[in-house]
C-alpha cells in the first residue's frame, strides 16, 4: 500500500477541486452555514493536517486550492459538521475527536459525495482507497457497506442523519 496522499503508478489520479464546479462546493458548504476559501494555486493552505494540497480547516471555514483532492475537502467539511461547537470555533488543522467520530466523518463524506456533480459515492470510494484510507475490512466500499453501523448510529445520535439515514444538513450541537 502507498503512503497516504500518494498513488501507485496503476492508480488513477484522485479527483481534485478544480475538476468540479466551485458553485457546487460553495452550495454544499452553505447548506451547513460554512464558508469556502479558495486559494491561489501557489498559496499556502493554513489549517491543513496532512499538508498541501490537502484541505485545511480554521473556525467554520474550509481552505483549499484547485489541486486539493475532493475527498479531502469532504473529509474536512465532515469534521466541521461532526465536531462539537466549542471545537468548531477554535479548530485549526487538527480536528481532534475520537475513533468513532472519525468513522462518522468518513461515513458522512461518502454520503455527501452524491451531492456534488461529477463526484458521487463510487468515485469517492475509489479515491479514498487510492489515497490510502485504512479500514478493518480493507477497502472503503467494504467498510461502508458491511462495517459502518457504529458510524451511522453515531451520526443519527447527534441528529446529523435521520432514522432512515438521510443527511440532515445541520452541524452537531447547532
């Protein structure tokens, strides 16, 4: 397996922010009351946990460039959605949280991929595997379909999904 953030020669490149419409990204974030900061291609991404070109978070803003992977944008968005209000106000880079919250973030990002034209669940799952997401059962799809009940229950407990599993477009604690 490759190091996170790299692809093997046989892996297709991951989908990047510049490959999809900025208005779609901004629209998704707006549903949560969050904002996007699209930086110039050569600008530093403050608040990036993994380093550039991965998305960064600071307060209720997601920072990215055109070369930021879409999976990273969605992952950081979902961290902001899933974290407590006090963490959301002060976060810069490291979202914190426990393992179950991290699983909930991954589950929600897969659901939200369907909200972006040109992305969708299938592409996101492939990109997550290419980047190096790691799950007990191996590939992302298998985890999502067979081993993510606890993540889904966490999202429902916090009102981020309804009983049927539909996204509620609200921030935890809001």
